[in-house]
C-alpha cells in the first residue's frame, strides 16, 4: 500500500484548510463569549511537577537542568487544572484558557498526543452554571462554523435545543438495564455485584477487572453511543469513586458533582464542583496512584504545592472541554487530524 501524503502536501492542506479556518472562527467566537462575561484569559505553564494523578492518564516526561547542572524531573501537563486552581487561590474569579496539553498512549479518530483543552473556572458559583455555559458554547461554535447542526459520522445534534440532563444511575438503568447505585456498597464500589450485573447485561468481564474497569466498560459499550443524539446530553452525578477531583453531591455522599457533556455519541467536556478539601484530595490521589502502580507499574508525584493552594481556594466550579472535538462536530470532520494545523507525525 502506498504511503499517505504528509499533511503539509499542498493538495492535502487544501482539503484541510476549510476546517482550519473554521477552527479560527470558532476560537474567536468563544473568546468573545468569555470576554462578554468578565472572564480573564490566562496562560499557564505546560511544564509541571505532576502531570495529574488519575490512574489511566499517561504523561510525557522530561528533565529540567538548572544552571548548576542539577537535574529535576518534570512532566508536560495533561491538563492546566492544577495551575488554574492555584490562580483561583491567588484571587482570580473567572478564568479560561485554550491550553495545549499532552497525553501519551492516546491516538485515534478522536485522540491525539497533543491537543487543546478549553478550560474555564468560576469561583463561588455552582457547577450547574457550567451546564448552561456548555449549551451556549455549542450554539456559538455552530454559528461560527456556519452551520445549524453538530455532526459526527452520520449522527446529528441540534445545538439550538437545550441539552438533555441525565444522571449516571438513570443512564445505566435505561441503557444497561441494572441499578448501578446498588453496586456502590460503602461508596468504594462492590466489584462482584457490578460484575454480576454487567455480565447479566451481556458485558464481557475478566477476572482482573475492578469496579472502575467494569463501570468504564459498560459506559463505553452501552451508554455513550446513546448519548447526545438529536441534542446534547449532560450525564450528571457520577459515583465519587469515578470523580477524583469533585466534591460530594448533596443527593448522596456516594455521588459527586461531576458531569460530562456528550454530543453525537462523543464525550467533549468534563465538569466539576471542585473539591477543596486538601486532605481528602491527597487521599484520592494516593488511591489513584496505587491503582496506576498496580496496572502500569509506575506512579506520578503528587504536587504538594497544589494541595497547599487547594486549602486556600474558594468554592468553585470548573470544566475542561475538548476544543478540537468541538471543532470536529461543528465542521463535520471525521478525524481529529483534519482540524489540527500541524498534527504530530509518528517517526
């Protein structure tokens, strides 16, 4: 099979250019939206002491060499979240960033090792406000792209229709046919109960799968493909064990103020009512790193400076939206490389 032409070949670039121009219009429209609401655009550092402490996130590692030749390990961020929350602790009230972020082991139609997250934070505002933000940004993106609908591989969502709001528990009951909350036990999750329910629903389980593995498999196989069809879906009230950075939800101590936004079966945003209990956050990070060590044989350091700032941070809500994915949906692109000016080339 002949090798595909590189992205910089003039005929390839000519095909991609309409998507890239639309990307610029969408970015401009979203910046205008945030500016009109008194948000400050920030630029946080890509090099961090910790790239994040979620078990299944994989970072790019590097080394800082000082003038005295002392070497210190650093990482390219997987999200600007830690730095953004430090700015909230410093006194910023409403901030947003178009952040270039880096994740290893991720490549496909919707994944790229270097991509852009649009993150924004609201100090002293409830996380429900982020849901309203998402609906408005979907409309703004579609309008900037010159279309009236969001699409991905034949699936359509109308950005002018208010998103459906669905709890995780209701989604499991509707699309997988079982009671997820009954498997939570003491809040950490009863692995055997969930395994039995998933197997009864026809989901293949292995002996090495823990509660979170099974939860994710049901979500990916049975639930995500049903979300965001016709209109966007807000999937809300995640189990706390699946929300390491979110505060507990008022409806249950076993649930968290976490939601994800789905459009055309594609997850494009992940929002939280932010956890500000530094001791609890450390406990969750340590649990995540123990799982990372079990599965991958490695861990990332915990950013103690972040935890110190967290103790000073006001109540807040925050969200990360996959900007490249939003552009894809607004332009009917099929692969993420179509909306990236200079995709990463594998050697």
